[in-house]
C-alpha cells in the first residue's frame, strides 16, 4: 500500500535566540502546529542546552509535494551554507534529516575505505591530494614561521602554541586520536571541521585541508 502524502510540505529555519545559530530543514506534516523544531544533531544539542523557549521556528517556503521539497532543500543547504560559522546543519540538503550514531560510524568506515582505495588506485586523485597537503604545510610554516633551529632561549607565541597543539593532536593513532575521523578545512578565510568521508566533495568545491587561526 502506497504511503499517503502529507498535506503540508515546507522549508523551515530554527534559530537559537541567544547565540543566533540556525538550522535549515524540510518538514512534511498534516498539522502546522505539531511543535516540530528539527532533528539535526547540533540543533538537538542546542535545544537540550538552551531550551525550546530560546529557539524560534520560521516557515520560509511551502512546496507542493515531498519531491519538490527535497529538491528545494538541496538548493538552500549547500556546502557553502553549512561552512558558515553559525549554521548548525552538518549535511547538504536533500538527504533527509538525522542519522543515528551507528549509521554515522558505518558511513565513516565506508567513506574512509573508499577514500583509501581512491588514493591507492587513482593516480590523478593521489597527485592532487598530495599537492593539497604539501601546499597546506608550506602555508602553515610560512604563516607561523616555526624554526626550531633558532628557538633556543625564546618562547613560543600564543598562535604558535595553538598551532603546535593542533599538529600534536593529529599525531595520535586510530581512535586514540582526539580528531579521529574528522578534518579541518579552510576556504576564503572560513574554517570548518568535517568528517573524512566528506573531504573529497569539499576539495572539489575549492576547499583545502587545514585551518587558519
């Protein structure tokens, strides 16, 4: 038996009134007053921490059916949008809301294997990846001018200490590393931490691995 289509389909925006962080989502319902705030992981944490009374839900746009709704969310929740500091969305639009921790672990494993296979078997991809890593490390050295040979009798600056902390965290092995399964990326002055399985789509969109403090 075919699933009955809901009466209303709309794009909404939920905003934390205390810190102005926001979440875009899509919702289909028969009741416009069903109290739905969204199911995003960061959004749920925000509501648990600050309370529903400190969040505002706005209906931005109604669509005629679920398919149109999904396509519209894809247009709104883009890679550039979720890279913004105040955006609480973790995934691009059209993928359908919350996924469980088990699903996330499964995607992480599959994504990591796919990335490793591509790195091993795709020569052009491997060259591009190595170039990005090389350019990022050169940028770090140029910006922070870490010169251990001439450091005797000097103190690290605050920024250098922060950089060394980031580099040190990246030297852990497997899930003992506090950054396991995630990367910092940067583009046009924006920094964002992403899951490793999403790295390729960001690189293709002009982001580079690493961050600028």
